[in-house]
C-alpha cells in the first residue's frame, strides 16, 4: 500500500508557529481594540467576557445606551469645566 501524499510531511516543514498569542494576550488585545470605540475623551474602557472554553460571550466598552433617534452625543458635555468636581464630568 502506498503512502497518501496528504499525510506525508516534508522534512523541512517548520511545524506550527510557536510565537502566536496565548488566550489571555488575545483577549486583552481584543479589549484594547474594543476600548477604542469609546467616545469619552478621558477614559476608554473595553471588556471581553469569555467562557471556560475560551469563547467570547460578551464584549463592550464604556458608552451610553442608545436613545433611538436622539443624538445623545449632542446632549453631553464632553469637556471638564470648573474647578469643583461637581462641575466636571
């Protein structure tokens, strides 16, 4: 019986990459990219929720809930005004 060409691995085959990201690094990178969606000028936060099988079950960032057709960006004071903490965002 002859060998299948599919199963034959060349001797110079380098094998699988060993410098790929681990799960923790991958999910942290995903959280960092997700944080870029935030419109908050001072704090950008991203979150990724993962189950024990390393499957993403939730992802989000600090933003405001959708208000339908209302432009909630126009309603917000994005700057920090005043010397008192109560006057700033």
